C-alpha cells in the first residue's frame, strides 16, 4: 500500500512503543538456497533492546536491537544456518555470526480498519478523486541478523538462555498480566 509522507511515523520512541505493544513480528528473509524458497517469513515474538539515549554520544535515540528465537526445525532457520555456513566457508571467518544481507521484521498493530471512499464527503464532490484505503499502524525494521546456531558454543548458550528468559518474562508478565 502506498504510504504518504504525512502518514509516516519517524519518531523513534513511537515506533519502539508500537513494537513493544505488538511484539509478534514477521521475520522476512531473501536467501538463495537450492533447498529452500528464496523468500521466507516466520512469525516470531521479539524483545526490543534499546540502550538509553544517554549512552549515545550525540544524545540521539538509538534504533535498538531485536532479539528472538526460532526453532532449528523451521525451514527459514535451516536456510539461515545454511547461508551462515556458506558465508563462513567463503570468507574463511568461522567466528562471524552476522549474515551479509539485510532482513526485514514487520510489526503490525492490532487495530486496523477498512476506510470506504464514502468517508471523504468533503473532497469527493470537489475532485471525485477518492479511493478505498486501510487505516493501520505498522513498523518495519531492517537490519543485519546474527545467527546463534552452534549448540556447543558458550555464546549461543548464553544468548539462548537470556532470550528464552526475557521472552518468557515479557509474555507471562506484560502480555498475560
């Protein structure tokens, strides 16, 4: 859907709030693989980590880091692990966990509604140029993904333990009450 600039939200704290209130994001990747589809999406609950603005040297609000967990059996996870292994083999850097290509995580508010052209009673008689639309709130987060998949690695174990604890705390405390 076309988004006019007047309706685009650029205030980072407002986007953070939308993500925190709607933590189930859709992780979308485009990974070339002989075994898996190029485009894949998975619904994943995320934690948003944002250092305080005091931590940044220029006082700006940082975008933050999203953390989530995906089962290894998920075909998208398998494609991510395959891509990481291929990248490590190609570069010779077996310690890098970050994939070169960007991913997209989409968060959508629970409130949305169809808007009929009949709603535009003032502009329609004047111009006749109206179309139906949809009223919604969403945040698109683009960035690099770190893949923790080596079950023998202490770094993977630490990440997984913290992710599961934080996701449980968020879901049981904030979402379930």
